[in-house]
C-alpha cells in the first residue's frame, strides 16, 4: 500500500529479491520502504523479514508476534499512524501466537486485510466494517482438500476454527460485510487445494447480486494494482 509519506508492506513471505521484483513488475517502487506490518509469525509471512531489517526497515506487529519472532518492533495499537496511514489491528482465529487482521485508513478510505483465519468472527466483521476494499483469504475448495494428498492431520488443521477459509466461507463473509464493500481481492489461495478459476467462480456464485468487484492473486506473479 502507498501511504501519503511512503509505501507500507504487509507481511514479507517472499525473499526480498522476489518482493522487489514483483513490485517492479506491478509498476510499484519500494526504494523508500521504511515499514513492514506483520499479521503473524508463520514462515510464509516472514521469509523475507531478515534482509528487510538489515536494510533498516522497521517492523510493526502484535506483541505476541514480536515475541514469537524474538525481535523488537513497534506494537500495533488501534489508531497507530505509520507513513500517514492509521492502522487498526483486530484479532483473527489462526494457530499463531497473536495473529491479527488489519484495517488501514487514509484520506477517508478504509482498506482491510484478513488472511490466514479459520473462521469469520464478530471481531473480523467489526474490524472490516466500513472498508471499501478488502484483501480476504479464499484458501481452499473443501472437496479438493478432502480428496487431496495431504495427511488427515493437516486437512483437519486447515478445516478447523484456527485454520483457513474455504471459498464458500469467503463468499459468506462478503455478503455479511454488505454493499458498502466495493472490491475484494481473493488471497492466500492454496496451490494444492484450490485454483484461481475455482475460487473466483465459487465466491462469485456466493455473492450473486452483490455489485462489487472481485480480483485474484497468484502465487507466481503480481495481481493487478487496485486503486481505492
């Protein structure tokens, strides 16, 4: 996200080289990046964190995430201002130390981010309330997951209340957020248990008549740049 005083990076799950290259392919520059916001400590969200910190990039995260990583940083609190953007964290249900979703507010625009969550709770709905654009997990298709090669222990983790959202649940969340929501970016799609086409078809079918726009993200390339 581009704030009034510079870019904000949410999570750093790729190597710094990949983050920089994909940003460039999308027409975005991270040359003056000074802050990264973390949602939780799992490897696929912090893989590129160490080189960012060596470059002097500051970290903001929940107290539990900072403790889990064993690093110092700024603890996220409601209304914290970073690069001219007000940040409002909210709790999400995931098997990490203190995972959060984020609502980012700037110049009257609200952008929400909620990935890696096993269920849509009242806290999630409240945190995303009033957002114009939301990045929302559409992790898996239940049938593909159940028939796939994962061991049952992992399948149960993904399906559990601290796991990941299925496509149908993503559609339900969009309906609950209502017509004020204008754009949803489907994120964190499983390469084994989902496809972009299936996620888009399922979510679109679940929100028929909604009136907003759906966008996809991809594991191997940047998606479109969405303006709010």
